């Protein structure tokens, strides 16, 4: 850069050599381009670039600042009409210009001439422009606001900073000087100044704009401190009007990812110095409303902030905590927690620490606390204190202990239960199998998971079992299926599996719960029973007498043999009443019908003894007759009572006829003897 002469400056103004360059301004959070700041640039035809720090003071000293401002505004407004309307234009006004009562008229005329909306214009005013006649400054500022122009206080903190200026004038933006931004990464003092400016801006509802942002680290710090807008070489250098179109083609005018806020694992992004009044109030409300104990400790392990819940846990008021060390407030616990606190100050994070205290609860149990310690980091990731969150989990620990005991009881029950419990998901994939699965099958429980259990099935049972399982999964019906399982030694045992689904509130199946039980011995017993029943049936059918068994008290027939049907010459359906074979069908020798009191089955039930009949004449349904002899024997049940009657029916028709012929012959002979005598 070179020096300049007033004559050169006049020539440059007449030749329109001083032109506006446009530096991008972006929203830190989203990365969206919000506008440009118009910066004056002068390239001397012989000496080259001349710094604004040289030619602007030169213009002020030689009465040329008005011409320079008018020329720049005219060109800026003309260029601005060719870029998207949502983009603002920031323009820096000299302190001398801000004292010119015609400033608002000059700006209005230039804007109308170019067709530029003044709602897009942000005039930047340095603090030095406010020194002097404050009433005049307020009047000019109000005229500009009436035109729709926004006002920004530029380079705040570097000049004659006065909060009175912020209160007296209708500013919309507060700009942070680039010198503070550059030093943020190196000095904590600069970070505190920037944090204070941002907090002040937010408290006054002003948009905060950081100048001179050159690195991502600076941008991340600014974002974490709550800064709204940034400009600087990180987002692009000032470009001439001829390059604006190309630059805009590379920019996003809609929200994007912006800056990814940097977080350290386990680090708390909390800096109360940076919080504006509103955020502090919100944080304090969260602090007090949280259902856990919360506190902030400084590097000397002193309580800086604490909520009511933690104060009550410690048995000391909030006021008695503040400014005192942890060792002073809870000396009985400090030796146990001090090592963790020291390590947190070195940047470590501890969560889910369980600490048993000597304090007793209402039932006399030692209290147990669940503690989380996190380092609190400033914008440069330096540890400035400790954030602690504490929950009294004494009741929960007692519940967990009771649950463990219950689980032990249940586990013992499962291990001793001959049935094997299992669960599956809604698709039929086995999720758990009881430990006795290995005893029953030789396969480990984990080998049965998913579809592994199928490997243990007898090949002849696989298709039938899987088809039944698929049907139940589809319909939601409970399953009851039998199959054989082998241990791999060639021996197969019968198993029975039963299960039912569990549904959610909408009726959808979420789990199946079932059991498998060994029924091989039962199967063998059933087979033996069937064989015995078959043998008994064969004997029952082979005997030469009729047999009928009825149950009491219904007298329903539950069993009969073919011989009985042959004697009665009719079928004997199961369940039919024995009354239908005796009422009006039984007669004595002399032709008298049998009365109810003479029925052998009733007599056997009443006496509990075997009862035999004399010869009985039975009249069949077809009108024929047969002589029978009946024996009734009571059938005793398990409890000793009479469960039924077994009737033995013998066809004695031939012997009875022979006997009758003999009797008739004897009677005939006796009559002949009487006649001879």
C-alpha cells in the first residue's frame, strides 16, 4: 500500500476510480448468506492499491467525504438491484457524514434513482460518530429509521464505548470488532469480552455480528457464545461487482448445515458468562425444576450454583452452599468423591457412579446416590468447573434387590420345573429357551434359538410340526403340538409343546410364551393302556355269554359285546338306557312280568353284592322269546362307591325246553300210573 495526495484523491473521485467491493455476511448457525458489506476500494493507476485507512481520513480532512459517500452509494445501490432482494447491504458511514442533516435526503435520493429498497440497507456507525451533539444524532437516526434503514453500531468496544449510546439510539445490530475475534483463540480475556458483547446485544434484542472471522475455530466459538452473524475471510474476501454473479452461484440462500457446533465427548457446553438474561432465566428455571440434584463447582471445588433438590439431599440450605467447598458442606463424603472431582478437572467424565452414603433414610437404610460429573468447558475447551447431577436411588436399589431375589426364585423354579419355558417373537423366531432344553435334547439352549430347535425334531415330525406352528402364527390361535426329539444317540422321546400369544394394546402379537414337556412316559403308558384295552375287548367279545356294562346313576350303557346283541337280537348303542331292554320284556315261569323292585341291576347297586336271577323269559321286539339267566355285579369306583353295574346274560333257551319236555313226560307218566290204578 502507498500514501496518497489530496489531488490524486480528487482525480480518483472525478474518474470514478474508487469502487465498492462486496464482502459476504452469513448466518453462523445455518451458513446461509444474508447479505454483503460494501467496502470502498481504490486502485491508483500508477501506485496501485491504496488502503481505506489512508484515503478515507484523507477525504474527511479535505472535505471530500461527502462526494466519496454519494459516489459509493450510487454505485452500491445500482449493483444491489441485480442481486436477490432478500440479501441486505451494509454500508459504513463516516462520523462526519453522520453529522450532516442532509444525510437521510442524500440516501433517499440515491436509492430512488437506482430503484433500491432502503429496507435492505444497514448503515454502520462507529462510536466516534456519537460523540458530540447527541440530540442531533438522535434526530438523524430517527429520520433514517423512518426511511426503513437499519442501524448498526460498528467496532463496539474499541472506542468511546458507552451504554448510553446503545440506549439512546435505535440500533438494530451490534458489531464485534475484528481485533477481539482474532484474539479469541489465544486469550481468555478476549473471549470474555466477546461473550459480554454478545450477551449485551441479546439483552437489548440486537443482532450480533462478528467481523474478521478467519477460522472455523473462531466461528464455532462465536456460535457457542450465541453470536448470530459473521463476516470475514472464512466466508470469502470482498469481491468486485463483476464477480458477484459468479460468487452468488456458489452460495446457498436457504438453510443448510451451517457450522457444526463442536462438542467434546462428555463435555458440558455451558458458559454462564455467555448467556443473555433470557437464557439465564430459562436455565435457572430448568435448574430449579429438574427432578434431580444439580450444581456447578468452580475449579476450587466451591459451590457456584445449586438447586433446591441437591440442597435438600445435603441437608443444608442453598445459601449455606454458595461459596463453600464440597469438603466443608459434606465432609463425610468428600474423601470418597474427591478423586473423581480431581480427575474431572483434568477433563475426564464420570457417569453412573453409585455412591453409598452414611446418611440413613426414613427406614434406616444407607442412602445410595447415582452421580454424574462432567467438565464444564469454555469456548477454548478449557475446564472452568464441574457440572454435577445427582439422583437419590435408594428406593430403586431396594427395588432392584427385591427384583434380584424374585429373579433368583423364578430361576430356581424354572430350573426345577420339568417343563421347559420358551419365548418367540411375532414371526416365530425363538428368543429364549430354558436350561432344561440341554438336559432333554443334548442341545445347548442357545442352539435352539431362531429356528435351531428344528434340528432336534424327528424327521417324520418336522413338516407336520412346522405347518401347525405356521398356522398358529398366522391365526394367533394357541398351539398344542406333539413331536419327537432325539439326543443324537438314536433314542427319540415324545414332547408336547403348548404356547399362547401376548398382544399389545392394539391387538398385535408381540411375543409368544410357551413350554415344552417330556410326555414320553405318558405316551408309553397310553400305548400300554390301549394294548390292555384291546386285549380286554378281545376277551370281552370272545366270551360265550352276553355282557353289558352300565354306569350309575344314569343307567347308560357304556359297553356291550356281540353275544349280548345276538341274545337280544338287536343292536345295543352306547349311551342307550338299560331300561329299554327290561321294561315289559321280562317274565317269570308263570307268566308274571318282572316288577321294578326285581330288576337285578338296581338290586346289585342297593346291596353292593353280586345278584343272580332265576330263569327269565325275555320277549324280543320281533315277538320271539328266549330264556335267559342274568347275573348282576356292582362296579366299584376309585372312591369305593358304586360306579356302575356289569350284567352277564346267558341264553338258557335249549336247556329250559329240554327240562320242560322232561317235566311234561314225567307228568304224563304220572297220569298213566294213576289211570292204571
